[in-house]
C-alpha cells in the first residue's frame, strides 16, 4: 500500500471515527496495520476505539505498542497515561506523564493530566503547583481552573475553590461540570440559597443534567424538604435510570419519608446494577430496621462492612440494629463496640497531639458540646436544662452544632452559649482543628452512635478531656472518650457494668439526664376509657424499636382484652402486616401518619395506657406520656437501652409496679390495667404536679453534679492522672 493510499485510509477512518461509526473506522485502521504493522497513528486510534467499546486490555496493548514505536507523540503519552490512571494504575500513569514532560516540558495537556494524576493520588499540593503551571502557559484555558477548584475543595480552601470555578465559568459559561462544582462548594460553604440558585440555573440550561438534579435533591433533603427532594431525585433517575448512585440516593430520601416499600425497590435495583455497592447494602439494612425488622437488616449491614470496612454509617446502623433485636449478650455487644474502635478510632491515636491548655485546676473551663440535633428534637428536651443551669462564672460554653435545620428551639438554645458554631460544612479534620483553636478543655458528645454524630472528631482527641452522655445510653467503644455519664438505673453497679464500657463511668445521683417538659403540651384530660367504654392502648415509639416479638406481645394483650383498641403513629402498611401476622384485625387498630409535635401531644388525650417497646425501650416518648398523665408497662432488660423505661417509671414511685421482668409479667400488667380504670384515672390526675416539682429539682441538681464531675475530670488531667485512675 502506497503512502498516499495509507493517508487516504487514515483520513477516511478518522472521519468515520469522529462521526461515531467506530466499527467501520476500526476496520480501516486494521487494514492500514496489515500493510504497515508499525503505523503508530493507526495503532493509537484503534486503541481509542477499543477503549470506547470497553475493551480495556486491547486498548492498553495497542496504546503501549504505539508509544513504543513513536515515543515522541504527545497524543500517545496523554492517551496511555489517562488509560492507566482510569484503571487505577496511578504510579504507572505518573511515570508516563513525568517522562513525557522531559520531552515536552511546555505541553499543557501533559501537565494537566499530570495534575489530575497527582490529584487522584491525593498529592494535592503538588497537583496545585502543576495546575498553576498550566494556567501560566494557557491563561485562557478552562480545564486547569476547574481542576484547581477541585483541588482547593479537597484541601478545604473553599473561597479559593469558588474563585477558580467562577474563573472557569467566565471562560466557558455553559459548562455544566463547572456549574455543578460551584454549586457543591457553595453548599459546603454554607451558602445554601446561592447553591440552590446555581443548581436551578444548570437545570434550566440543560434539563438532562442528572448531576444537577441530584445535587439539588441533596440540598433539599438537607433542608428537610423531602417532597422536593424526591421530585428532584426522580428527575435525576429519569435521565439515568441505570445509575446505582442515583437510585441509592432516591431510596434514601424515600426512606426519610417513610415510604419503605418504594425505597426497598430502589436499593435492590442499585445492588443489582452494582453488586459490590456497600452503601446500598447498608441503606437496605437501615430500611428493614426502620420497619421494625432489624433482624433482617443485620446481614445487610455486615455485607456492607465486608465490602467496605470503612463504611461508618453501616457500623452505626449495625450497633443500633443489634440493640433493637436484643439477642446479643453484653459481651458480644461490647465486642462490637470495641471493633468500632479497631476499625475507625485506632488509626488516629498515633496522630494525637499534645494539649497545651493551661493546667490551672480551678480556673474557668471551656466546655464544648457537640450535637446534630440542637433543634426541636427529643434530645433537646434533655440537654436544655443542663445548658440553662450551667454556672457561667465557672464555665464558658461552646456549641458545635452539626444540624442544618435550625428552628425556634435552636434560637432559644443559642442564648445559653457564649459561642455557637454551625459545623455542618466542616470535615472531621477541620472541626477537630477548630476545637483545638478554641482551646476547649472538656469536649462533650451528645450523640453516641446516633445520626449526625461526629465521633470521628472525638477519635482525633481535639480536647484533653472528653465525655459522652444522653444520646446513646451505652459505650461508644472509642478509647479517645474518657468518661460516660450514667446512673444506677441504666448501669446497675452491682452488675459491674464498667466491664462493658470503654469510657470511665460517671454516676450522677440525680439521674442520667434532666428533662424539660414541653411548654406547649395541653392540659391533662380525664381518662378516655371512663366514657369510651373500652381501654385504648398506644405506642408512640420509633417503629424501629417494635420488633416482631413486641408485636406478638401487644397482640396477646389485645386478644386478652377483646374490646381494647390500639393507637399508633407510623407506616400503616408495616404496622398492619405485623399485627395481622398475630391475628389482630385492622378494625381494632388506629394508625396515623407522623404528626406535628403539638398534634402528637394532643393524641395522648385519646390514650389510657402506653405499651413500651423492648428490648429498646422508650425515652422521650415515655417522659411525654407521664407528663400527659399516662403510665406505661415496660420490660426491664440488662443493658442501658433496655432499662431506660424502668428508670423513668422510677421517677413516680407508685408506678414502679409497672416494671416487668418477663413478657408474661408485661402482658399480665397491661391486661390488668383494663380492669383498673379508677387507678389509671387517679394516676392521670396526680402525675403532672408531682413530675413538675421533680423535674425542676433534678434540673438544678443534675447541672451541679455534672459540673462537679467536669471539675474532677479536669483536675485529674491537670495532675496527669489517667481517666481510669
């Protein structure tokens, strides 16, 4: 074949290649190679077609051979280097690009690809310098500004990241990639309204931009606008119906909305498309847990951790599910919490830095509280009395709020603090550094393994003394946390509970937490059963706590009290399915969707007696029930979460007779209440005044006792004594 003939075939093949007619183009490239086996150009172009078809091995073989024949070809250098990088062979890609720069030191494409490789290797400072070199060579080029913005985002230099994306967009105003990047970094900077406007702008430019729909949905979800989030995620999935990430995200927001049947479909589809998708397995387990089927969820959490041992949410969810099911021994459950330390906490111990806080044992201390629910949330009812009653002369208070959805409760809580930090946009490293800069003496976790926790900040030991309390009622497993606040009701000293706590237990005489009754709760009414002609049982606990064994027990109560009714709040289908399995007709159940908080309080006017969940008993719901004059039966277990219900009943001594040690006793007490309406009516009338006095006394005593515990822990640190001394 003559040179002119080869050139014609290459030209024709290239035209077909650009037109997307890959098979025809490949045929011509092969004809060229039959005549000229060492034609590097045809070989490289054929490699590009192989890559486009997903034929990675063939693409790699052809690209390597092409560059061996013609090592001075920048296109060959860039293609092979990118191919290696995309296959995760980062060191090999780095070698190709560095070698290419020896021949072409001013080639901006090789430089840009080198920067992307360094970025993939997490060598961000080096990548930054390389991108700056590209910009110096080509100041009007879009890509290096966008890439530099990505590097600054990963370095958490967000203002510089925004500047880079804005410069990139000035060079290419219609780039959806840069617009999405800008929106994401605005969101991470806490500039939520601007981020939303950017995502809306992208969608207006191109309604098929699934990433923009997804980012907008994520923002809506963060703000608690679930309906809008569902619509936006559905729009994203409509564009990319086989994208497992989008299906998983849609499943998450459907789960938030308690649309469990639909979310299960999404998670299962995501797993079929991506069988090694650890996050989808974890979310599938979470869905089963929220449906009260924790035992079915546990294998999915374990599968998620098998695929990705660093999946923090899977581990948190696993611990909760194990508590809900209640089949693990204390030893087994503690071992799981210790495994959390092994997988997530231990890696940071070697990086703990000395603390230079002033070791004056009696000075005013800086106390930092970390929580994701400093808003109208159950935890706020327990922590507000602490904040309110702190001695400001002795303690300077810092709040590290990991909660975006601020409300009236948030604004009220802010008034108790000297310093308030919204830390939602902060990475764990950034937050740990901020805490160090603030000079916090004692850092307090209020979440444990619950949602929106920042346990990995505590794992970095940013404060010399660290506590955990209220949110979780058992050990975190982290060695970086020194103390856990509890009481004898949750952790009976006679059973030596210290064996099952990585933190030193701190017992307070006034209890594990104070409680602030809701000021907007209605007055207590008369017992409904006196006029209804039947007793109404209820449970307002999280349905995740209601296992099949709980439903079986409740069904037995209903069978033994034939005219009784049961009132519940939650997913109707889930509740009906559980009760029907034990022969309870739908006509005996009233199932309402989740209620606004004031309406939830009013529901108690229709209830005579509460049936507690087990082994994970109610906390806030039980407190509210008592405040509304409604007692409850509870089954006391051997762990903190299974003893909370019993501990709360202890606030009203006559109600201690409702504490059970077996399901048979639980059933007997619940059934007997249907024949003891006068006693229920008397308790209902007398309970609130008793509790009002008790809650006020406890709030003041608790804060004083807690401050004594803080001071003692601080003085121990000042004397360099370990926490377990």
